[in-house]
């Protein structure tokens, strides 16, 4: 087991659009039912960005709340990282838009694209940057407007996604036995990239009349294959993380999984033998917000008192790429 990386969550915040899409909205427009949606996803409603809201505006709102929670100003931030697959534009990075909105001194700002695993990837990267002493406080944001790349004529995908942002301020911790990243895993399997993707809009398939006509700028997913792999990889990931860290499921105060599908989350919970109150879910209210889901959960858990100093918390996620990752942290 590697040496713990001494970092702490100094503050957190979240931003969710006011606009709500209930399951009834889809029932009125598509050939589907409340039972079909609930059984396959567990989702009851999701938040959708309104006109004037974007990935950067949601990220900035969440960041300001995290700064207030940490009792910091933007001048205390040494780096900004935004995990997203729905950036403000191809370039510059969404992190630079956030930096402009927040003000403050010039500091490194960049995006990280690992889909639903993006926040975990960012958490691990941030931890190493903090550990070397060059940086004190990193603003790590997961932000998505998945509604911008969702085909609302595609029943198999449109019911899944929502918009939102979650921000955390990660700070170096001087305590050797205090908050820390205890163990982590990051992996990817590029052979599965076609299972979940937005095919067009990049250098491989630039925008054209054909790509627009064929609706290739929207999420395309091989749902059954992705589901089977997500269940398999999540279980493997949890088992290997706990085994390598020398931790039993009973030691975990809370599991915070990426909010992809309630059935996937439930399969992992049952495998661990944990009661429902030790696996956090909010997919029922927000849907799948990709890289934003875990930091939104973290902020809700901190606000609700679900995680306390000294608790062991397991973050786990699986997403397009295919990517997956875990982070075992001590709060």
C-alpha cells in the first residue's frame, strides 16, 4: 500500500439548475412509462440548464460556494481544474472561463476529460500536486451540462442525464494521521470507447451536414453492454481497492459512487454487504450528471453530516473511455 497523500477537503459547494424534468415530461413525449424509467434507472427527476446557464456558469457558482465554505478567497487558490466532457467550447478550457469569472491572480487552469470518472481522476492528480509542496489549495470542480449533448428523441439515453456542478477545495494537510488519500486506482480500456461516445464534433469527424442529419453530436450508448461492464468493473474495483488498502467493508463509513444507475449502485452495495444508509445516492433527484455527480454528493454529505472527521470514505466511478477509478479517503 502506498504512503498516504496528506490532503483534506477544505470546502465544498454545488450548483443545480432550477429547471426540473420529471419522468412525466418524457412519458408525455415518448413511448415510455414511469415504471420503465424507475425500474431501469431509479431516476425520478433531473435538473436541466436554462437559457444563459452553461457548464462554466454552474462551475463558477459551485466554486464560489466552496470558497465561502472554506472561508477562503480566490487569492488563496493555486490551481483550478475542471473535470468535464461538456466544455464551454473546444478551447480555451472551461477552467479559464471559471478563472475569469472568479478573478484573482493568474494560476494554472485546465480541464480534465475522463467522463464520469473525471472527478476521481482529478482528485488523484490534485493530491499528488499538493503533496509535492508546490501548491497549497486546488479548486477541483466537476461540472456538466449533459442536456446539451442529449438526444431527447432517443428514449434509451435521454432519461438518464441531468446538469449540475460540484466543487471542492483540496488543501495540503500537515497532519500525518489526519485527512488523506489512502489508496487509489485509475484505469482505462480504450477498446470500449465506441460503447459510450459522442461520435462527431472533433477532428475525427468534424461537424458537417451529414453529422447533423445523423444526430452524431449527441450521446450514443450501447446500453446493455455498458451496464454489464459497469457492474463488473465496479465490483472488481471495490474489491481490489479494499484488499490492497487492507480495509474491510465494515471499516467504510460511506461509499459515494458515481450516480450512473441505481441498479449498478445497488449491486455494488449488496456485494459489499452494506446497509443502504452507508451507500449515498441522489440519482433519484438529479439523474446522471457525469463528472459532477461525485462532488455534488460530497457537498450534500458534508452539509448533512453524513461524513465526519476520521471517517473512511470510498469514491468509485465508471464512465466513457471506458474509464474507471476509485479513491479511498480519510476525512
